[in-house]
C-alpha cells in the first residue's frame, strides 16, 4: 500500500469548498446530492452563516466539513488517485468510513442532519469550551487535566509538532475551568478557542451520545472495503460492528491523530493526503510525507508528488 487519505475533524465557522464547487462539476453534483439528503440548500452547506444555537450550528457545520472533505476525494478520484488506506479524526473518521464502503454517503449525511434535533443544553448549564494545550515533549501532561482539574478533560492528542519540540493536546470541558487552567500555566501554554461552545470528546457530551444512539442503532453498517483506521483506538476497523462502535463512542471519547498515522505507516503508506482544511499545514510531524489538499491549486501538487513517488494513477473516475 502506498497512498493514505487522512481526514481532519474540526468543525469551524468559515466557508468550505467554494473554489472546488466553482471549478469541478463532480463537486457540484455532490453538493446537490448532499442538499437533497440533508434538506439544506447548497448555499447553507457552502458558505452561508451557520445557525446560532450550538447543536444546530454543530450539525450544519459537520455537513459542511464532511461535504468539503468528500469533495476533495471525488476530485482526486476523477484525476485517477485512490487511497489504499483511510483514517480520520472524529467527523473525519465518519467521512472515511463512508469512503471505505462501511456506510453510504446518504446515510452519513442524513445522520449529520438528524443531529440538528439534539436538545439544546438546559438553562443554567455551565458554559462549555475547547482549548489547545502545548506541552514540552517528555513533560508531565497530567498537570493539564485529571483529579486536580475538575471540569477539564483530555479530548485529543495531535502528537508532536514538526520540529519535535512540543506536544499538542486538545482539552475540553467547562469554559471557566479551562480559562482557570490557562491562567495557571505559562503564557501561551493553553489557548481557549473562541466560538467553541460544545465540550466535544468529553463526558459532557453524554446527552448528545444518548440522543444519537437509537439513530446509530438503525444505520446500515457494513465491513469496510479498504483498511479503515480508528482515531479512538490503535487498530484497523474490520467489521461493521467495529465501525458502528466508533460512531457510538465518538462524541465522548478522546481522539488521537498518532493512532492514525502510525497505523497507516504499518499498512505501508508512503504518502499521506490530508483532506480538507481542518488539520493545519506544516505544524505537525508525520512518519511519511504529507500533502494538504484543500483547494483546486493543490491538485497539481498532489499529482506531481504521487508521480515522483511512483504511486499508481489509474484512468477514469471512481
């Protein structure tokens, strides 16, 4: 195996995929399908303002991010590139599951749209938040969460920075607790992210997990047709129930990018394509070369790199 596709999981507020939509008919066709499956307009999926209510905002944002990442896949397929292994963080893992054949695209997007019906948090619930923490490699990361830090949870590990000096963690929890932690750490060691009001990948998302569980129960999963790598555990997902389990656990369990790229390395991946814009370019260390694919101008770079590495490019669309 040579080529791995890695899908990010962030759900931002900014427009996604506009240039791809304008450039490629295959992307326009995809967005028309997504609009039919979700009940959103193409404009809502692409670049219109997201809803104000947190759960509705999260739901539409996930549709936007997943459509963008799958659009990148479809453009590359039209150019003859196909992955030998797939993996993704959080939402990205779900997008990867659909591209592995474990779940249909329609089922994925209908699930993301269904999440818009999640009850909003009751009045008086402590405000939630999300933060990035930057720890020296080899240092004690326990100071960032645990028994001494009520209301703060380890939500994810992104691994070392490209220079190998710093470990990037994602923390989730009550905003006040995150801000207090930031005040207790050296300046710049923790950044509370603006506009993030859901404590993803923490026990605080238990109500959302409970709301979604019956829907996931009824979804038609299948065994992946390509190696599909988990971001929750250090393993390749093999069965339909393996995949279903990750959909259940995703809201409350921490994610780990290192799980993905180390497993891809074990699968023989020589080049990783980071699909979409949610994993920043040039910041993190990977065990193989990576190319970020976000906009039309990146396609030529990908094709050149694949040719130089001797990766097979097959004619025709997937």
